[in-house]
């Protein structure tokens, strides 16, 4: 029953990531449809580029706003707020007759994605047991890739306005699906709502999370006692510059950087263009659907190994596969540039291998680790910062793809992505801890400074020192105990 309820909650909350996938995948089929049906709607190539790539920019600000919302109203209601925002944005897109309306509505859809991106992952992680957290925590990433694939397939058969109306309906379903589930018990506990936290954890059958509602009054009274001056507030400068805050945040930011600098969103946004430029004989739209299908299947397969193989081995394997695949893509473009067209299948194979490598590790595990590594008291702030950083990196990668092509050629761009993936593997090996099967509290203790063992005993407030190396600490203790202190 515990696994069933936690899985149902995760599937419902993962609809928000599915909606993010619809936002990310919309421009690929919609922009060509706009050019074919309403040529004046996107008058220039630059405007079309901005309409396609503006959602990550809006999501950057949405993720910043997610912090106060997650802290004040909780993870659940932050996810719910994204639903009406998406409904509004899709209605505006479906009824748009000017590119400015498209621009604003796409940015609004990105803002909703930024709200739900950190909130949904933290919500799922806090409402799952350690033994199944890896599987359940990977469902949002699977839902996102599935949303991108569904948009690619629907785009082959539906008009761009019809696509917007379908997405509007899916955003409405998100609100209905999430509204019936309880708040995160971890968040309720931080807000001192102990009785609600008890019943939320009881409904979810969470292991190791027990609060006696009968003892609530005593706990509250204890919590309301004046805190010592040395204990900083959770969001004060003293609290945020501690080792157990900065190290997890640094690990999370680097992993999210590697995720984007691997070139994943350049591949997602420009798949058709990439295949045409590489001289592949396969239809670009068909290749897009194949690549999206491979990503969904790989994300699904990753669910069954993330809690068995562990997070760190999968990240290492993922980085190595992406490194090889991006190097292969660079080789394919180089061969095409010198007139060698005998390897027309190489771009397709390379992108399929890349999607497999990305999906089994860097596609989902960085988001999973956001809910595991960040301390409970600062999790809303750190997740919001990490989500904003990830979206800023996404926007940067998308907007720099074409300038990099002009600067270092397409072959050099993919080789650069390959080198960055290799550097990511080195970082994972040296800096990322393994969190498989650990309680959230025990994970946080990994980053606390361990006390140094004392080699000498102190008497009162003064240390007894000696120069004789043969005089042991035990002898010193015995001797100090034999001192007659009577007057």
C-alpha cells in the first residue's frame, strides 16, 4: 500500500514535468506549421528563433519565484499554481494573431515550467521511502521526455492551434490530479504543523517519519522556547555559508551544468535541422520521433536500475556514453564537410546512443539528487536557485548553438560538447557521493564537518603539555587525576 500511494502521488505530480515536455517540444512542429499556414505571424527568422527559445528565459524567473512559494505555501500548491498559468498561456497561443502575443504566452508557459521544475521534484522526493526513492524520483524526468515525444508525434498530424488546445486540456488535468493528495510531511514539519505532518506521513505510509500528535503541544512549546543566540536562522547569511549548504549546492549546480553543456537542448530544439545539415538521408521529422522514442524507452529502463546500480555509477556511465556519442556526431559533420557521404547513418546512430546515455544518468539523476542532497530547512531556496541556474544554462546553450556553428563549425561544436561530458565524468568520480538507500537526514550528515579526535586531555580550561614523546596521553590522564587539589 505504501508503494502504491507514493507511486500514485509521483505519477500525478509528474504530470507537471509532462506539461514541461509539451512546452519544450512545441516549437519543433508548431513553427513550421505557422510558416505554412500563417506566413505573416512570424515575419523574420530571428523572431521565430526567439519564440522557440524564450520559454527557458521565462522559466528562469519562475524558478526564482518558486523559492518563496515553496517555503510559504508548500510544494503541492506551488505545483498547482503552474496549472492555471499554463492554461492561460496555451489559450493565448491558440488564439494568437500577432507574434508579440506568441512571445508573451511562450514566456508565460516557461514561467510556469520554472515554478514546477524544482517544486515537483522536491515534493516527490519528500513523499517517498528511501528504498524506492530512486525509482519514484526518476518518474518526473520520464514524464518530461514522454511529453516531448507526444508533442513530436501530434505535431505530425495536428495544426499548431489544435496542438495548443490539446496542451490546454492537459494543464487542466494536472490541477485535478494533484489537488487530491496531501502536502509534503517534511514541509509541514518545518512549518510546525505537526498533527498534519503526522497524518500526511501516515497516509503515505512513510518509513522512519513518525510524529505523535498527542505530543504536539509539548513539541510546540519546546520549539517556541527562545533559541540560543548561536543558532542562526535558516536563511540568514551565517546559515547559508556553512559547509553543509555550500557543498551540496555546488555539486548540484555542477551536475546541472554538465546536463545542459552536454548539448541536450541543442539536440532537442534543432533535431530536424541537425539531420539535414549532417547530410543524413532519413526524413528529419521521422528521425525526431525515433530519437524521442529512444529517450522515453531509455528513461523507462533507468527506473529499474537507479536503485540497484546507484546514482554515481549511472552518472559515470551516462557521461562516458554521451562523450563518445558527441565525438561521433562531430566526426559525422567533419566527414560530410570534406565530401564523404558514405556514413549517412552515423548522425542517427550517434543521436540515438547519445539519448540512451543521457537518459540513464544525467537526464534524471541531477534532479533526483536535488531532493536528496539539499538540507531540509534550506531545500526550497537551494532547489529554486539550482532550477534557475539550470534554466539559464538551457537558454544559453540554445542561443549559442548557431553562433558556435559559425565560430568553430558544427563539427567543432559537437566535439566541444564531447570534451565537456568527459570533464563531467571526472567531476562525478571525484566529488559526487552515493545516496542510494540512505535516509535524507543521513545524507545531510555527509557534508557536516567531522569533529577532530582529541589526543590530549584537558584539565579545567588549561591543557597539560609535555615534551617527552614517551610520556603517553594515558599516563598524563592518570597523573592529572592523582593531583591533590585540596587546600
